[in-house]
């Protein structure tokens, strides 16, 4: 029997307590994304929207909020690519 692989960023960092199914549930993502590498991109897109909205609510300009959300998403993508390559 093969082991189920979790692809969420926490699991890739070594956290064995957070499953892909939990990430899907907590972010409201399609549960079919669990245990697939596509989970991360969906999570990044969801968090980008939430981060952007949060920055706007904090009073940031549209441009600054978008830049900050874009940078966080880009850095997270880079980290995930690096973790997956190990």
C-alpha cells in the first residue's frame, strides 16, 4: 500500500501534522486538490485575494496592496518550487 503524499507548504517544510485535506477545508478549496501538487497554486491564489483585500481594508492603496500581495505569492511559489525539488 502506498503512502499518501501531502503537498501543502507545511508538509513540504516537514510538518507531518497538517494534511492536504485540512488545508483544502480551511481555505474552502476543492477537496479533489488534496494530495496533488496543484493544491499549492490554488492556495496561493486564494491567499493572494485574501491578502489583497486585507491590505485594502488596512488603508493601503490599490497599487501597494496589489504589489505586496503579488510579492508574497511570488515568494511562496519560489519556496514551494524549491521544496518540491528536494
